[in-house]
């Protein structure tokens, strides 16, 4: 890793277990030895030139790194005065940033002599990436996925099965990401001898937040180099969607100690934070412990986890990585909610203006950045915002078609309606029922 | 947690600290047997029945009673306990009910009554307030399955102030350094996890259990009780030969589910050997 030698360096390379008052290991004792082993293996691997070379080689030859940095002029023009660039993690093999962390951890798992990978997944992107790595490295793979998510991300379930993974639908609780994590942890407690739990975001017990960030730092490092090469200066702001927060941490990391670069994280606002139906843990601001870390947590007065809601399965999580909680508390980064409706308007706008179909997760960042550009007004002229386009939207086409009421029998059904009405998307989309998908 | 992560001064496990749980286990030892510790979830299937069932535990030979607090994300629990606690939450269970149940069971029995709770429920109320209310209800202390001593600064301080037991878990994979830390942080007894896994009845007692007990004893533990997977009288006898107490959960919860408090009474009597005069 490149190591800037500035003395002002404050946030970069912050090691766990604690980020201010957040992080730690709020975990059953049964898993502590495994966490120690992961940490030890990770620390050694980071110093091993062969490991670093292998991570780099896989990134280049398998993932397709470096990913592009693309200026989106037509999207920016509709959004506001600022110039907008997209960091194209959507172009990675498997279709999202998730692969960066997965390949790294899978290599670590091999180093530890483990033969089986387990993972949780929400949108299915992390599950697909893990199934991919398992196929590539000849390991067994089981992916836990809430049954609500296996339904709304059915395409990714099929992808994982094609890749040879077993997908286990989880029927407890809210049947989404948090419940998939519970089930993966239960598996791990019993299988830890030969199994690595390949956690998919910068959450969970130490060393996961620090380690997952490290494998995603390449996003921020590349972005920094690319924008300096293209524009000769740093951006005014970088923006990313925040579920657990891995794509955001990866991008932020390249700019953490450049105070002139504003950092924006956009949480899933669901139907609006005021409705209680959202996934904006930081905005809500209640500290608690879940899944091994102290962080901000959506919880009721008794400390029971409150179910989150979002049109985006990948952001539908009631907590957030502890380093984000820390960056929020220190004020280094700003976090704001983006509602389902705002997100989908930007989703449609990027499709129409740039010919890029984003993941619904990433569309939260598009909407947040567009709002920022508008808010800047005339002052935003010539300013640069870089958005992490964390994934592509193939998996979301059905959800989007339903949202825009383009499915057979809906009022914008392209077969039933005139072609133009379906295609222009000029009118604002009709508000969707519930989470925007069929119950 | 810079403040919470600082472990409090290690305390001894000796009964002279006023540990109700230690006293109950020592009383069993004086009778030449291992203590029997039974787990039931608070409020399952409803508040009154859960109190009645816990009282049956004590009447039929349980020395220590664990009242499990229903939690939304019970990562250490298998399907039977998950199902029960999920039902309790679904009917609108609120945390203060636990203290009422503890008080009712303490009032009606001589058993030491512990709660078993995931830590966020303590954290949300505040360790100090939770400890105060538990002590006020007459509770002996708490077992915290997802809290390790490294993170337990606030809980150690609060339990110390209120004279409560705090039971940490030690696992087959715990290093000698960690076992030592767990033993010195625990008060009342040390919970030896017999198998790598979640709660649930199993056919056999894992041979790891005895090693876990021995490791804790070598680190100075005076009382080590073994749980996870224990479901028959034969298990209880086997574990009783090397441990100071035997913990049964899932089998009792299934009995309560299928046959109510009288089934809990019958199973407890069978497990403790009470029906044969022990
Ligand atoms: C494309 C994409 N972006 C973002 C996320 C959210 O994860 P994180 O907040 O860890 O980046 C997901 C998770 O599934 C995803 O698939």
C-alpha cells in the first residue's frame, strides 16, 4: 500500500479493534480463537510480497482492475452545476466492488488451510462474488440469504447455484441481511475448524472492519491517481452508498486525510426516516452492539433490533460498519438518507442520460450526489464530485421494471401501452407500494 | 470502547463475595453431587406459565435457574430456543417483564436465579441500571453469551457495585491466556461450552467438555458448569463426574412447548434423578 508520509495523517490506516468508541469484539467466546487466527493471518499476509503480488494479479487479470473513472456529463447537467465522475466498480467481474474483498479473504482462507467458505448476502452480489471465488479456488461454498431477498434477487440466486454454491434461504426475523448474518454466525460457530466466514462488509467483529476496508482501499487509491492524472487536482467531494459501508470505506480511504475533500455517505432512507421504514442507522444515531461490533444500530427502547426497510436489498441492514460511525461522530464524513423514490429517480436518470444501468444500491449515491450538486447551486460550478458506482443493475431490472410499472399488466406495460409512454420516463415515477416490490 | 474496554479489577470466585450462585453450587457439592442448572425463556409461552414452569424446575431439583431474555438476534441459539423466544417477542414482550419474572421465581423458590441475556439488551438500558434492577428483583446475576471479558468493563463495574454474579463462557478453542482471563473475570461460576455450536439437544456429550473443565480448573476456576447439548439423565451423570454443575436448556424448552409446566416438572425430576431420591 502506498503510504503518504504526511504528519497530518490521522484517519488513514486506522487499525482496529476500536474506532473511537466503536468497533470491538462483541462476540461469543467460541469464535474468538478464529478471529485471532484471521487477524494474525491477515497481518502476516500484508507483509508478504507474494501475497500482495497475488492480490494484485487477481485484481488485474481476473477482476479487471483498475476500474475506469468515467465523467458523466449528461447526468451531471441534469443534476446541477457540478462535474460528476463515476468510479466504475460496476465493471468488475461479477458486477460489483464486492469481488475485491472476496478474492483477498479467499486467499487468506487458503492460507489458513480452510476448505469451505460461508457468506451472508443481501443483494446477492457478495454471495455471487464468494461463490465465484470458491469456484476459482476450488473451495466449498454456502451462502445464507434472507428469504425476502432470495425472492427479490432471484437472478443472483441462480447465479450462485450455477457457480456451484449452496444457497440457504433464511426464514427467521425480517428474512433479510441481518438474519442471514445470524445464520452464517451459527454455522461458523460449529464449523470454524475448516470454514472461513467471508463477511461481506466493513462490519462485524475485529478484524473484519479493518480487513475488509484494506481489501477495498484499491478503490480509493486508484480514484485518487486517476483524478490527479485527468484533472490535476483532488475532487471537492466523494460520495458512496452505505449499507455496511464497504464500498464507501474503500473510496473514502483514498481521501481521508485530505480535509479539502468532503466525504459523503448515503444511507437507505426507505419510505423516509420519519416513517420508521428505512435503513439509516447513522442518521438515527443510537449506539448499540450487533453482530460483533459497537456501532450505530436501529433498535427499540429495549435494545431489540428494529427491522430495516429499503428497496435495495444490499442496503437493507439495521447497523453500519464501526469506522463509519466513528467518521460520523468526528464529523470527518457526512451521512444523509436517500429515499427509495429519490434513489429510483436517479436510477432512471443514469440509464437515460448515460446508458449505464446502476445497481439500486449505487443509485442511492447518485441521488445523494445529485442533491449535493443542486444544493451547491452556482457555487458548484466547476466543482468535482466522484461517485462510487459500486455495482451494475442487471440484478435489479425486475425490481426497477416493477417500480416504473413496466411489468405485464401494470399501467406502463410496454406491450399494452404506447411505446413512448413506457420509454420516456419523463413523468415522475408513481410511488411504489411498500418496499417497491410485490409482497 | 476506551472506557468500557478496561477490565475492572479481577474478583475472586469465592462464595465469601456473597455470590448466590456459588452458594447454590456449593450446597449441591456438600450433598456430593453436581448442581443442576435449568434454562427457560422469560415469558414463554406467557408470563404466568413461564413463572410456573421455572418454579417446577426448582421443585424438582434445580439448584440454579436461568431465565433467558428473548432477543431479536440470538446468534448462539438453535431452532428450538429461537422459535420460543421469537414467539415471545411477537406477542409484544417488553424487557421489564424479565425483572418481574425473576422476582416471582425468587420469591417462590430457594434456587439462585440468573438471567441469560445477549448484551445489547443490557447496553441499551445501561449496565448500571440493568444491574440495579436485577439486584432489586433478587436475581443472582447474569450469563452473557455474546460478551467477552475484553468488552465487559461497564458490566464488571456494575455487577461489582450490585453484588451480582457474572458468568462468562469458555470454549474448547479458548487459549490458556483467554481461559485465565475468563476465569478471573467470572463470578459465581464459569460456563464451559461443551461443543462448538449453538444451543440444541445432542445425542452425545462431546469429549471436549472434560478438557474445557480441566482447562478452567487449571486456570484457577473453583466452579465450572457445562452446557450446550445436554438432554438426558445419562449426560447429566456423565458430566456430573467432572464438572460442578450441568446446564440443560433446549430439552426443557421443548418439554414446556409440548407439555407445559407439568412436563417441565417431569423432565427435571428425571434429569436431576429427583424421582429416584437422587
Ligand atoms: C452494488 C452494491 N453496492 C453496495 C452494497 C452495500 O454494501 P456496502 O455498504 O458494504 O458497500 C451492495 C451490497 O450488497 C451492493 O451489492
